C-alpha cells in the first residue's frame, strides 16, 4: 500500500517580529510550499505566529553528540568572561 | 568513539539516562530502545488518528453552534497530535507510509477506548472529561521521557488536551445541572466509559511485557498502576461533586493508603479490544481505509507537482 515516500521538514517558529525562530518540530510533506502550509496548521493553529521557516531535514548539517572533542576547550578561555576581571564597574572617585 | 564496544556504549547510554539527559535522534541507542519507542509512539499516533472518529461523528449533531465549533477544534487537535507523534516516530527512522500501512492492515494496535461506540451526546462530554484526563495524566508523565522528540511532542499535546478536558467537563456539567433525563444520560455515559478508561493505562505491570525496559530506560517514568491510581484519585471526587456515581460499589477512599480502592477492569476484555475484536474495531478501520483511498489522488497529485 506504500504509495509515496515524502521528506520530513524541520519547522522553526517565530512568535513575533524580532524574536528568534525556534525549532518546534517537523512535518511530512512532498515540497516546501506544502510543508509551510502543514507547519501553519500544526504549529500556528492557536498561539501567535509571525513567521515560519521549514528546512528539509536531510539538508541540516549537525555536530555529533558522540564526539565530545568538537566543543572541547583546550586552553584557559576565562579571559573571555567579564566575571574573570576584578576591575570595579564604576570609576574610582 | 567508533571503537567503543557494544557493552561500553550501553553502559554509557544508561549512565546518560540515569543523569536525566535526553536522547536525541542522532545518538547511539540500543536497538531495543529504538524499537520500544517506535512501537509506543506509533501506537500513540494511531490512537490520536482513530480517536477523531468516535467524537467526530457528533459534529453535525452538537447542541448549539459554540459546542459544534469547540468539537471541530478538538477533533482537529487530535489529527494534529497524530501528526506530531508520527513525526516523533519518523525521527527514529520509521517511515510515515510504513506506519500508515500497519494501521490500515490491522497489524498496529491503538488505544482500546476508541473501539467503543458513542451512542449519545453525553459520550462526547465524558470522553473529553474522563478519557482525556486519563490521557493527560499519562502524557504529563511521558513529557519527562528520556527521548527528546517524544517529550517535546507531549508538552505541546498536554497544553492542548487541557482544553479538551475543560470542554468535556463543561458539557457534562450542563447535563448534570439539567433535567432528570439529562442527568440520567450523563450517568449512563459514565457507566459506559468507566472501565474502558481504567483499562486505557494498560495492564497491571505484572502482565505488561514492555514495562520493565520502558521504565529502566525512562521512556516512561511511572508504571501503569501508578498512572491508573492517579487518575482514579483525581476523577472520583470530581464525579461525585457533580452528584453523579462511580459505577463501582467498592470504590472508596482508603485513609490508610491515601488512595481510592477500585475494582480492576476485565483484562481479558482489554486484550480482545486491542487485538481487533472490540465493538467498533472493524468500523473504525473501514473509515480510515476509505479516507486513505479517497485521498490517494491528492497524494499522487502533490507528488507529481513537487
């Protein structure tokens, strides 16, 4: 009975202009326009939405959770952190 | 980490589960974890899809425009929940088409409750109130699932289900405050749905073949018995507050345990109903097959156009 084999599309939802688009889930659709329509019906049927993005799942390039070395910090990077400095915020009188 | 042995991978995986980490689609996972999730999530998806039918039947006859709009929205939500769950199962490598085939061929199981008839409007109210309360208790637990996409789908679904419970309770409340005939209809619906709803949380853990692994890997975090007890403790006072009766003479609050005692449903009936031999299984699948066939040209047209 299997008659189609559609792609999945990852859906990114923006609540209002200026907000980031956040990943909310995926839909199953034959093309990007249909994916957008299904994403609207699925993820924007109640709450406010100003914009949706869909991206074919197979087009997403991702890091590997199994590879801890990718994000490893080999040297001390504390100098990048404001909390690492003792200098007072306010100027001395 | 490709050189890790299978045993080391399993130890690492279980340590992650024990730390409360979420497992994501690309992660290594034991095959039994993947298969258990595919089975649970696809059954859950099928339940949402078939779950549209017992109530959908009442859309043309809903008493009043507001209740009609509400019921349409609720049934649309069920379709949406099915889609969210199919998407979560797809993230494990199972195709939508394979799941659909399993449902339509009768191979797949789905929730027992949707194989019972809805002869009265009161059934719509009682399904929203009782069945969806039991569903939300189960789904709130599943929102904590160790599999990230399942938990996230559950959180979205629970938010919408809370509206389903409220509208069902409101419909029953209207009948409980109505004429003697309306109160009787509400009571009869409760009588019809009480035991099927108790069965919905699944067989006792001693009879459940999948519970042990599902708990160990935190696919679910509570046993069937715990979920059922939570439902009974929650719903019995609500039913009585409306002046209605729980159809179980032995159902009573036990101060020693802090829980309600209740009579176990007929577990043989549950087995029959989920294995295709309930009162409405054939009717439900016939409707789904017809919809699938009649929608074929749409799928084919979309395929050609894309």
